[in-house]
């Protein structure tokens, strides 16, 4: 049985998603997802099935704790059981260089408020062109 989250509940889940990413804690990550979650990226180019596999993937792909990044996601629309969020992610690199990504999440949640399906699309935002004589 899929569940309809309110806008506030969905926003709170997105905040927990960012917090779990930052903590790198397996329990924080696992609490976000149903046991049989399917998490796909960029039109299904990659897809991971099951909570344990998602947790493992997050932990293997985690940035070092001292890595600097910022993320902000917010609900865009909720239609029945489909929840859509938009956001941005910025990774700070050496010498003040950064990479900016735009993100879209399409989510469905189970009766416990855990994400049962997450389809994510992301794209690298264009960088400003730097002049050679800067």
C-alpha cells in the first residue's frame, strides 16, 4: 500500500535524506527506505533494489567526512502517491572551484512513510567560462 505524504512530511523526508548523506550512518540511510525499495538514476541507467543494497551503495560512494558539499531539496508537486522534488547540490573542490548539479526526485512512499521507489535525475549545471588572463 502506497502512502500520500503531506508537503511538510515530504519536506521532512528530504531533510532526513540530506542529514543521512552527511552522517554516513547506515541506520540513518536505511531508515529512509522500505526493505524492497528500488532506487534508479537518470532514467534507469543505474538501478539498485533493496534497502541493504542502497545502504551499501551509499556507504561505498560516500565522500570523505571532510569533503565540502551543500544540498537543498524541496517538494515541487504531490499528485496522489507521486511526490516530486527539485533541488541543487554543490561540491566544493580545491582552490574554490565547485561543481553544481540540478536534481529532480520522483518518489513513492509505503504506509510507514519510507521511500519505496526513488527515481532521480541529475545534471551538471554549466560552469561559467573563465578568461585565460584571470
